[in-house]
């Protein structure tokens, strides 16, 4: 005889459908990305702007209260952190000053050498992330 | 109990009820076509007569969203709106009911555009009849005041936990001054009691997720729960009404039976038209026509059995809908009454009308004519437009 599977029925649901907190941790959403942010810690000034702007919780803070690396399980690759990073912004302005016609954005990691060297956050393709930055 | 007799418009009556309820939070965006309910209430806030946190937002969509956040955080929450404002809330109304947040909304029935119109009809609330909110239609200022007070108890009842809208007819009630019996603030507070929320989003000792994603596996079950909550409201509403009668002396029910018991011809309507129809019933009875009126007060949940109980002995019925469903069939009230009769195994000749859209006046003579036609002419299966220029 088969035992009836232990399935929650409509009668078992909490009022308003509320559930315990933190369930998004079990639901990895990083594979939605088409671009990948890469943190260049040597250029970072630890302003935490990126952490404040990340619409997810994908930028970790270390025990010392410093900017940690990305949590790629949850980063959606939206690029907001790169857009808001003041270091990256400064580099873009520098490039534009030197070459007024340069059409450069924080997505240009692979096309602009200066940006690649000095920016604190680069946005790169999934392929480059894997091959050049060892991010899976 | 000491009652104060005052002269108040429907808007003022609802604002006074809100003052006495003294909710923790009101979020509103009272631009036209909203009425002055919120404007009056904001002066109560300004004068320190309530402790309500009044949040002014940038749209009705935001108003109901803020109300939801507030209610989910355990605050007793109210708002007010009308017409396009309610329509703009549409998306969020469904979420509020699914999250079982007992928000109380003071609604004034005004037409939806287009054409642009701010006068009375029921198209705004009828457009939200499937949003999972309890809906109560008041005939006059006294009902609006009383029912808003009852609404708090109904919405917050543990077995119900659903948002609720109490509506009055735009201009006809909202802007007309009427005699209003008000009860002492302390009695209202005693009646509504303390709000004990089902859950509290801000309780950091017990963190929860509100509004999680539910896909094909459990969405159906969640709706089944809401269905049950509405069924519970069928049981709870008469209990609260009975308690209200005990304290304040006024009797309410799902419907109002006005001389239906021996009536041959019964008219069914909602809201202020019931007042006009009562005069018609009286005059017709003097002519020897046994007329009766059934006013539907609670439209959601739909009191099908109650309605059938009062009309099943009639020779013919007329149903007046103050909104159009544009299905080429009758309006929502007639359609649902028909379904109720079908379930009860009864076939009664029924003439459905659409009337009063965009604030078009309805007169005693027109209603008398409706009764006379029930008696004297063949009933048409087609819905008729009452008072249309043709
Ligand atoms: S790309 Fe977007 S999601 Fe990823 S860390 Fe930056 S801001 Fe957050
Ligand atoms: S990566 Fe940029 S935004 Fe983030 S902390 Fe470093 S400098 Fe600031």
C-alpha cells in the first residue's frame, strides 16, 4: 500500500501566505547575468557606494566592515555598482578629458586599456569573466 | 447611550467615523475625483484630534501601497478614494487581499471615465468586485458612518482578515447634508477595540517574508484560502452587526428587506436609490400594488441565499444596476441575482435595467413606472436602459 505523500494543502498555508525570512538564499539567481562585475580591489577607495546601491545583496562586507568580493550566486549583473562607483566615474572623466571624442562607459572594460587598469569595477562578458578573471 | 444629533454630509460622516476610529496610519492621494473625506480628515490630524500618521503620497497606486506596508507592519490603516483613484489602485487591491491585510477604505461611488465624469454611479467599485475585498454599499450618511465603524471589526476579525471598502453614492450622499446620529468617541473605541495584527513585518525578533513568489505549485491553494476567508465573512458579518445593534441600537444585515414579505413585485438595487424606491413602494401600495424593495447592502461576499429568501415568492422582479458590464447582458447585480436564483432552482420573471450612469437622476415616478411595467407588460430578456434619451 502506498502512503499518501506528505503534501501541504491549502489549509496548511499561513495567513497572507507569509513564510519564514531569508528564503531567497535557497534560490540562486546569479545565472540570470549577461554581464559580470569584476572588482579590482587595488583601485578601490572603500567608499561603499556600490554596496549601498546594489539592488540585491550581492556585495559582501567583510568582518572588518570593508568592501568584500561579489557573491556571484546572487549578482544579476545589472551594472549599477559599476555605474555608481566614484573611482570608475573618475577614470571615465579622465579618459574623456584626454580624448574628448572617446565614447566610454563603465561597460568598456575590454575595449579601453586605461579604464581596465584604473577602474575599481569592470563589467565584462561571461566568456571573459571565465577565461580572463577566473569567475565561474 | 448618549447620541449626538448633527447635520453632516456623507463625506463629513465618513470623516467623523475615521476620526472616532482614530487609525494608526492613513495614506492618501486625494486628487479629483476623490471627495473631501481626506481633506476633512487631514484637518482633524492637523488639529490634533487624532493620533493618525497621515502619509501624503504621489498617487493612488502609492497610497494603497503605503497602506499595505503600514498594515503589514501591524498598524490599523485606512484610506479613502473614488472613481479613477480606485481604478489606479486596482493592481494593489488584489495584493492587499491576498496578504490578508484588513485595510478599511472609505469609498465614494463616482463614474469611471470616459467620457470624463465625476458624478455618481457604481462603475468604480463594481470594477473591483473580484479583487477579494469585502464591499458594503451605504444608502445614506448614517449607514456610511455606522458601516465604516462595523467595517473595522469585520476586516480585523481573525477568521476574515480581509480588506474592506464601504461606499456611498457620489454627490447624492457624499455632498448632501443629512441628519446624523453620532455616538461618543469612547464607545466607538470600546467597540472596535485594539487591533491585533496577524503578523508584523517589522518584528525583528521574528523575521518573515511577506509577498513571496508562488508559482504553479501553490497559487491555486492561496486563492482557495481567500475563498474560505470570504466564506468566513458570511458568518462573521452578522455577528458583528448583532454586536453593533446591542451597543448602538441600529440593526444592519446583508440586505434590507423593505416590504418584500407579501410583495408581488420586488425591485432590487444598491445605495441611495433604495431611499427613492421606498417612496415609490409606499405610493404604489396606496394604489393597491403590492410592491417591495430589496436593498443589497453587502455585495462581497455575495449574500445569495439571503436574497433568494426574500424574493422567491415574487411574481416578477426588477433589478437596477448602476454600472454597465458591457457584455450585452445585464449588469453585475442582475447577473449575480440570476445565478443565485438558478442555484436555488427558481425561475422568476426578471427585468434588468441599467440606470443612473454618470450621475443621471432617478425619480420616484420612474421607479413606479418600473414596477407598473413588471405588472403590465411582457418582460424582456434584454437589459433596458432606464431614462435614456431615445
Ligand atoms: S551588478 Fe548589480 S547585482 Fe551585481 S553586484 Fe553590481 S549592483 Fe549588485
Ligand atoms: S568598488 Fe567603487 S564604489 Fe565600491 S567601495 Fe570600491 S570605490 Fe567605492
